[in-house]
């Protein structure tokens, strides 16, 4: 994982320099590179991730998958709280801290989302959104190997997101196991949407536009 972040950081240096030379109304100037990475990721998904996710979905009860998803949401609240502070967002900082405390205790490490029933909804933030908060809003689309859709801005934020998560601070075996289960569980939750993507005239464009729209909405709401 650390080696992968070194590779990503190197890519950031190249693409960040190029980003400022590109017109910001064209958010996909690296389309040739991005399409190759999209095809690579799609191949890895078809050969490895999707089959594992399909088996996982078939043997895991719905309530258990929901609980696992809730646990990862609870884990993700930690970097969210850090970014709330970096964004000087005291309202979200307070709510997200309470959510983490409630779900980590009464909710048994987050398996049960008690906080949502107490009108403290799930909220997620990251360093990419923090950069957008302080002015870096427009950014070119970039597809990363294995990580998938991103932007130059969001890619710059990946090492910070990782550094503010729990994964670097626990033993490697547990860390890799948790991250592996996260990938499989997340993919299993998305299996029902595969048909929609297959019907798209250009799946690459559909994924790109969906990602950019989602991030744009997150920036506006953050």
C-alpha cells in the first residue's frame, strides 16, 4: 500500500503541473490514459473482484453485510472528523464526533447505526473536499490503477486520507484484511447496479460523469 501511494504521488506531480496548463472547462484532458486505466481496472474487476464479491454476497446474510457496511462507515468517520477540523466546520465536527462516540459504543464498533436513529446522519468528508473548501474546486478527471475514478485534487488527498485513517496504525495483517474486506463488501453492494452500466452506450463516460457530478455535489454541500 505504501509503495502504491509513492506511485500515486509521482503521478500527482506530473498531472498537477499539466492541470494548470489545461483549460478548466475540459475536465478530461488525459482521456487516452484514463481509458486505458479504466480498461485495466475493469479487467481486474471481472477476473478477481467481482467473482469474490458475488460469492461473498451469496454466503453473507443481508443484515450482516449491512452491519459490515456500517462498521466501515464508522471507521471513515475518523478522517471525516479530521477534515471537519481542517475545514473549520464546527457544526459538522461536533455532530460527527458525537456520531463516532455513539456508534463506537452503543452501536458496537458501528455495526448498529444508532446515531442515525438519533437524527445524527452519516456525513463523509476527505482531504480532496478540504482542498476544494479552500479554493481548489476545479480539477481534471484522473482514473487511477486499482483505485478507479478520481481527480488530480482528490488524488493529492489520498495519502492524507490514508494517514488520517486507522490503517497505518494497526498491524499489517489486520490492516490488509480490513481493506480487503472493504473492497469486497463495497463491490457486493454495487452488484445490483451492474446492469445499468452494461446498458450505457459508453460506460467510461457514464462512470466519469457520475463521479464528477457526485464530487461537485459534495463540494457544494460541504
